[in-house]
C-alpha cells in the first residue's frame, strides 16, 4: 500500500499581511478609496457633520456636498494574490484627529497620500507627515469629475515632492483604478527596500 495515498494534504500558507495607510486631508476621498476596493464590508467611523464641527475643522465650505466625516479610521482589506493580502487603514482628515496618525501608521509598509488639486493647501500636512516619518508613499491625485485640473508636474512642484516620490492619478470611486494606485504603493515600497539593501 502506498503511504502517499493516505498523506494529509498540506494546508495552503496564508498570504502575508501588508498594512497600507490611506491618508490625506479632509474630503479627499479616503473613505471612498477603501470602500471601492475592500473585499469585506469596510469598517468606517463616519459621523454626521455639524456646523460646530465644521467651524472647528475649518472646512470653510470647501466640500459643500459632504455631510459625514471620518472621526477615527476606515478599515478594509483586499487579497492581491496567494502571497499578499493588503490591510487598508484610512486616516481621519481633520487636524484635531492628527494625534491618531502615529498609531495608524505603526507597522505600515507604505502609504497612499490622496490629493485633491482643487484644495492643495489641505494636502501639505499629509505629505509633510510621511516625508518626516520616512515611510515610503505615493501621491495619488484623485480625479474628481473625471478630469485632471492641473498637470502632474505642476502638482509635484506645488507640493514640493521630489522625483523619488511617485505621483499618479486615480479615481477613488473605481475599483480597478484604486487597485492600480495600491500596486503603485507596493512597487514603491519594494523599490525603496531594494535600494536600501
């Protein structure tokens, strides 16, 4: 009798968990990004916007159609292949919740910093944060209304990010577009790791 006939099947190795942070200013599309790609129902901590909160956060009516805001984090996940599963952590965008960023970034391999070119002033703090933290990141210009308002090199200049930081466009509402943005984060992280070793 062949002993291989009764051999137990080797269980498949689970994919490697990879933490990616989705960051950016208020109303740039972080929650939409996580929701568009997550294979599970995303965890969101959306709360209704109030006039008092808007005054504290200084939204200034910049995003008039926005009625909710993230007050802690967004969470979702997506399996890339048999080897890699991404765990996505979206940051809150308001300055008053900035103290949470350190905990959300802890253990992350990279970040997607989402930019709205209609409100570039709101994007500087997120870019500055990741430059200082030394975490590899990609700047993703969210193409609102399906069109790019500024040339990418003009955006790079305005944000003062170096050529070593990938700058891409994507649509936070489109699953495949979000997938490509997250793959850009992974490629950038691996490229930085290879250059350092």
